[in-house]
């Protein structure tokens, strides 16, 4: 089994079955194929109700394409809103780049209900985190 296959197998065993909101950290120009692959590699076939990210990435064409395919909204949060959320894995590099120490984890927590069901996972430069969906929250 290759390292990637071991990682995918490990993630599949630990991903809870739930209705999810998904926090996504991405660079400008991220492709729909890359975002789709990252979401499915980390979350499998769990039901997704919302994609959430920093406001400056909420209109990225790749993200909007994946949201349309899933039939879900994209929620965007300001760096100031994201920065108020305590997360398990803050990153100084992210703070330097966008003004908050977390995008994926903080966006998931703002869009859903905590705690995180899935801490951030980086797949090909796309960062995915997930929290539980609560009806009426999206």
C-alpha cells in the first residue's frame, strides 16, 4: 500500500458519518478538480450542506463550481471574524498571508456547530476541515 493509500484508508476509518459544513482554505486560482478531490478524499461521501471560507476566496471560480455541483451555498467570513474563533491548529504562516491564523477550521466552526469533527487536512494545497451541520445555521 502506497503512503497515499495508507493515508486515505486511515482517513476513511476516522471520518465520522454526519451531515457536515466544510471549511476550505485555498489559494487564488485553485481548480474545481483539486477542490473536489480534496473534499472527497477527506470527507468521503458524507452529506455536505455548506462550503465556508475567507471572504476574499468565496467567489473563486473553482470553489463556486464545486458548490454548484454539490448544490450548496458558499459562506464567506472576514479575516477579523475568523480570527475570533479558537481553533486546535492555528498557523502563523496563514496569519501572515491572510490576517487570521485559521481559515478552514475557523470557517467550519462559524458555519456549523463545534467542536470540529475533522481537524484541518491538507490535500494538494487545499485545506479541509469540517463541523456538524445544524439545521437553520446555513
